[in-house]
C-alpha cells in the first residue's frame, strides 16, 4: 500500500477515534474556500481597491485554469477509487468532483488567502498571519476529510503560490501601460482557446468496473470549461472596463451606498452561480458550453454592468 493511502487511512482512524468531532469544522473551511472566497475579488474591485481587485481576479482565474489543465492532463483517480478502504467524511465526497490531482480547494484557498496575505502583510501583520493559519488548515482539511492525497494538496498549494507571486510581479512591471495590458489580454485569450482545444482532443482513461465507467471524462471537463469561461469574461470585461468604463471607486458622500451595492452585486453573482445559471444557460447549451457561457457572463457582469450601476447609484 502506497504511503499517501496509508496517511489518509491514519487520518481516517483519527476521525473515527474522535467520533467525527472535527469533521464539520474542516468541511466548513473547505466549503468556504470554494463557495464564498471566489466572490472576494469583485467586492475588493467594487469597493476597496481597484488595483488589488484586478490582482485577485487574475490570480483566481489563472489558478482555476492551471488546476483544470493539470487535472485533465494527469487524470488521477480519487483516493476512494484507488482504495476501497478510504471512506471520505460526511458529505465532503459530494463536492469532490473531477479528477483528484491537484486539489481545486487548495488551489482556490491559496490564490485567495495568498493574495490577501500579500496585500495585508505590511499593513496588518496579525491579519496576514491569521490568514496563513486558515490557509494551512484549509489545505489540510482536504487530507483530513479523505478526498485528496498529500501530493494533490501540495501541488495545488505550490502552483497557486507561484501564480500569486507571478501575478504580483507582472502587475508591478506592467503598471499603467495599457498597450502591454492589451497584449497580455490577447495572450490570455490565446491560452483559453488552446486549452479548450487541448482538453477536447486529448485521450482520457476509460476504465470500467463491473461494466461501469469509473470516471466519465466528459463530466470531468465541466470545471475546466467553467474556468475558461470565467477567464474569458475577465479578459474581455477588463478590456472594456480599462478602455471605456474606467471605473473609479466612489469616495466621500458618494460612497454612502457603496457597502449596500457591493453586497447586492455579490448576492446577484452568488445566485447566478448557484441557482440560475444551471437552470437556464447550462440547460440550454449543455454542461460544457453552458458552463463556459454562464461563467463568462458572470465575470462580464462584475466588470462592466455592475460598475455602471455603482457609478449611477452613487452619483445620483
């Protein structure tokens, strides 16, 4: 038996020995990383700091894209497929979709908490340290819950750390150079197109047990289509915002409605992501392109339509 499976079984014994006392805590950390944190970039962009909002969005969607590419390239099976002895805790298995390597939750947590740490480390050191602890616990939760191996988590964390550092470096180098920003936008669109072609033409393992396909690669592509859609919406939306909208965060008396507007905007995006997109666009266009279009529209809304609403409402 491989070391990674032995490690997960040891954590499983620990869960059982404690009567599952920590299961809900770690499950909540995991869910927060994928259900709530992804909306942080837009809240920052609308109401806190436009530059850091862009940095958050760039890191998040880059992490999503890289994670999807790696998952569909390696095609590693989940721990419970590799060993029938593994029993994930509670309902954590429900959210553990797709291939196993690397961990998407760890990727999301690292891009969001990591960017937050970079933002706050000089201003609020205590907050940066606290976020670092939460990041560690979130990554560890994927092992503790039995849904990811240590290598899944470490690579998700490592790739995202590199992305956070690179995004900060590139942003500082580009500065206000719109020509260079446009070239990077074009390069990003080329990467998205290349990714979409690659994931649809590459071969995938087609392993069966008792006549049942272990993992359906068509379903596994959905998350990467979401990442490509989100990245496309971000690239197109940022181009429109930078060249035409030129959004500025309201200040002074004009900012009195800003907290309410940012909350409403995030709520609209959450409702679209969790409820309405699946019932409309995805139903109409299917799992692949439906998810692509839904995520694209969501990020376009965040960068174009809602900034217009904020400008109108705050200066009316």
